[in-house]
């Protein structure tokens, strides 16, 4: 168990996986707590040097906790992919385990801001992401096996919401629905309607009443 990792992670790289942090004991007992309490934490220009490498910032098959206290930030800065310089998946996260954001469970939460402005993907396609509080900003592509929103707010960069595969997001353990105000095309929620028509409800031009 590694607790209370603070500070900035800049310019780390790997020739395979996990540019800044490689957490893989393959037994769900390797736990890393990254904590922004007295100061902010920033991941910037961490990358892998091969195009098939995973997790420019973090490669995780066990448990990583991102915990930002009120008024504090944990930021994955990201940037542009630079294949000519052998920089791939800049500040990206690969999670095949459990990624907890602003809490370790529903009774122990924090209320800061975690921003994932990554390049390539926040790829949690075979893992679980639990969001317990605060604000989580997604600025890159986001794919996941299961995302549980127990509290807090999820914000997506304009135009990215369809990439989030919202049908797999659960709210407090309940599968979510979509309530629309005749804005499916503009807000990209039509992808949800297409995938889950029985969970999509259009109230018409009624934004002020929603």
C-alpha cells in the first residue's frame, strides 16, 4: 500500500506501460493513494515510447485512489500525440482494476476537482471507475467497462459525451436514463437514444421546465 502520494509528475516515460506509475500486483492488493490536500497534484508530459504502450501516466491492474480535497486539484494535463518524437498516450490512464475518484467508498469522500485532459484514452475498458464526489472533468476520449457515479459531477468536453458510452454509467447503483429537450443532435445524446431507446425520453422544447 502506497499512501499520500503528492506533488507533480513531469516528463516520466516508459518503453512499454505506465510512464509515471505502474501498479500491477495482479491480486487486487496493490493500492496507491494520490492525494491533493495541502497542494495540487499535476501529471504533465508523462508518456510511453511505443504506439501499443498503455497508460502514459498510470498503468493499473489493482487499485488507484485519486483524492482531491475541497479547493484542490488533481490534473492530468495531456497534450498532443507526437509520434515523430515517440511520445504516445500522453498523461493517459489505463485501468484494468479499480479507479476510485474522490473517495474510497460512499462514506469517505472528498470534494475537489480531478481533470483528465489526456491524450489517447482514459482506457478503463476492463476495469471499474467509481466517482464519489467533487468534480471530474473529462477532456479526452473515455472508454470504460463500468462507471459508477455515487456522487459529484461529471463534465465532458463539448462533443465528447458520445464517446463516454453513457449506457454503462450507473447512478448510485441504478442504470441511468436520458431526459432530453429536443436537443439530441446538438448535445450528442442521440447516440444514447440509438443504443437505449427504452431509456430515452424527449420532453420537447421544455428546457426551462426541466
